[in-house]
């Protein structure tokens, strides 16, 4: 059977938030956390992170990745069938 999957912990989400604020890439964060780069990039995409070059010029600005908000969203969605 394949590898065992585990959800991101609050500490890992915090490390992602600090790393992205410091300019680290998803691959660098994945190496630091011992996770797959796709796990980190999916987490960033799921919780609204956009690179500064990809920000829209008009419209509502997107918020930076926040570990607490991401954890709350994950818990809320885990309860849904």
C-alpha cells in the first residue's frame, strides 16, 4: 500500500505562513517540512494565496495566506459530508 496521508498540523500551517511572508517558494517549504511540493501548493491555492505577480490589477484584493484562517476552514470542511 502507499504512503500514509496526514493532514497539515497547525505548526506546519504556521511555518507555511511565515515562509511565504519571507519569500520562500512552495518547494523550499516542502523540503523544510518534509512534505510533497504539491501538498504545499494545493494548501496555498486552496486558502487564497496569490504570488504578487499574479494579483489582479482591479477588483477585490486577495488576502495573504493565514494559518489560523486555513485551519478553521479545514476543520469546517472536514465536518461536511
